[in-house]
């Protein structure tokens, strides 16, 4: 299951997120989204957890969890519909 994590402190690292989510089960990947020009965090990330039951428990338990003085927003990620993106 792909999980969206928002409202992250810009100093939060992928390792910190992995540590928090691993307490609920296996984490396949962690990706903090960065600005393509500056390389700075955009304040949100995506976590991939292969076990849906563990992922749902993580979502429930970590919603509003304080990490680096910011309360995280955690939810199941919406699938991106590339057909609606503007292309030339």
C-alpha cells in the first residue's frame, strides 16, 4: 500500500520516516518529494508498505503524530492519473 505523509518538517529525513513506519511492519520504500530546482524537501513523502493490514494500522496510529515538531498528516495515497497531466 502506498501511503501519503504530509506536513513534514523540511529537516525530516527518509531514514527518520523509515524508522517510525518500520515499527508497524515492513517498509519497502520511502521517498521524500523534493523541489527539482533547489533539491529541498517539499514537506511531504510517500511510504510503500507491502502488507495492507500493517499499512492501515500505521495510517491510523501515525495520523497527527509529532515528528521533528510537526504533526504529520497520514493517509492512503491517491493513485496519480497521468492521463490528465498536460503534455505537449
